[in-house]
C-alpha cells in the first residue's frame, strides 16, 4: 500500500518543518563536503541520490508492492510503469553502451554472469522483498520517510550482505555462463527491438490478467492530492518511472556506470565487522583489487554509498514536504521478526545475484545483461512465495474490494 494512502497527514500541517530543515541542511552540507573533499562529480552523484529519494517517495515507486498487488490481486499498474521505465531506459542506455562512451566519458554496463548463483540469489531476494517490506531502493526511501520497521530491515540487509560476501567463492564456483550483453551479441537495433517486444508482451499480460480479474483496468490507489502535487506529492507512477530512468542515465554520465544500491550495504557491513576485529580483508571477496580498495578507502569515496545516503535524505525531505514524516516506534513482534528475516534474505540474495531490483533488474536490463532477465524471472517466483508467507507474520496483502454492479 502506498504511504500516501496509509498515512494521514498531520492535521493543519502542510509540511513537517523540522525534518524538512534537517534534510535540506544535510543535503547541502553533504554536497559541499563531497565537492571539497572528494570532487564535484561525487557531490553531483550525492545530489542525484537525493533526487532519486524524492522521486521514489513522491511517486510511491515500490517494486515490492507493485509485484505483490499483481500476484495477489491482478493489478498491474506498477508493473506497466516499470516496463515504461525499462523501455525508455534501453533507448537511452543501449546506444551509449554500444558506443562505449557518453559525452566523452567512457561508460560500461552492469553485465554479470547468469547462472546458479543468480537463480538462487534472486529467488531468495524475492522472498525477502515481501517479508522485509521493501526492495533495496524501497528500504532506503522508506527509512528516509520515517519507517522505523525498515530501519530493522536495513540493518539485517547489511548483515545478510556481509554473510553473502563470505560465501561468494562457493556460489561463483557453481555452473554459470560468462557475462553476456545482448547489445554486443545481437547488435544495437536487434537488441532494442527484442527488449521493446518483451516489455510490450509483459505489459499486455498485466492488462489481460487485470481485466480478467476485475473486468476493467483498476486505477492507481486513490491518494489524496496536495495543493502543489509536484512539490509535495503524490506523483503519477509514470512520472516516477520517467524520472527514475533519467536519473539513472545521469548516474551513467557522471560515474561511468548505471545506478546500483546493495554493494554499499556489503561494504558497510565489512567496515563494521572490521571495527569489531573481524579480518574480512582476508576473505576472497574482499581481496580482489576493487573491493580491497573500497574497504580501505573512506566511505565517502564510494559512489554507491554516497548515492544511498542521498536517497535516504531525499526521501526524508519528500516525506516532510508531504507532511507525513511521523516515525512510529512500537512494532508488533511478528512484523519485527519478518523484518529481520526478510532483511537477511535480501542482503544474502543480492550478493549471490550480483545485485538487487536496481543493480540486477533495472540497471542490469538497461545494460543489456542476460543476468538481469534471469533475475527478473526468479525474483518474481520468490515474490509469489513471499506474498503467500506475509499473513503468517501479520503483514497485509492489499486487495481491491469488489464494487457493486
């Protein structure tokens, strides 16, 4: 369910001024610090992260809820918005990746091996999405929006990511294909045509299922409109989809690769474990050149971490603008257990699958990576099981009430 539908605004209050001021101050100070200590590019990526947080919150663009309402109730508006996002994404990304540069900057896609680890990891991640209450980007933006339950999910997510790095040598030793890019394998035009065809087919299936279940296409959840909806929210899902893909493209232009989320969680977990005396630097995963460098460097030099911090603060800003920043500190025990279990599954699954709903699904597919499609299939299957498990933990499964004829 959208936070706009589920959370009442505070009476007589259009905005929450204190969290709004804090979020704005931290975004501005963070950008200034990064510009002086690391570089203007890192500061720009931090701001892009904040804009992603605003977009995710104001559009209520939840991958988890979109999949759940389709699985449980046949409503496909969220999935169709994702297909629009991906269709625009490949139109922007494929030409740049085919050329190998964008505005003179070398660029590369997130192309990873497709195999056993992706199948298992995506399935586990799919279950975790429904029990944890969010995906990777969803966890960050709901934490920023004031969800105390999702703080628990995030901590468990980080722990699961760290455990996943410890086990990666085993999983990568299992059968898998070499990284395959459909852009390089098929060529630019055939790759675009094939992807657009698949997106259209998925959208058509959601329309068929929705009309069969409800007799018509069900509109987005009714969300109370604000006097200034573009500033305060809520935004239409399609607007959110367009904004997300443009901001992902900005990430490609600024960092040389698409948007990712969960590698930072593994890094945070490894740094925390190191502080506690665990020799994670000796683990195979952290002994590679890139990962060893990230572990040794300040977290402010990690692009993904900086963007993740921006997402949290951007969502906090958006929630305050909407007058809905109101943390609830009392959590039912079953919901708390689900948050821990779901978070561990999310973190472990994301490492095995070379990414999450952002790094593997969104950015993987717009990178032309075969593993992105494999992730989509098995994460969806995991979501089916996760949706069935939600009532055991006292978690809601949203359904539209039938209307009288």
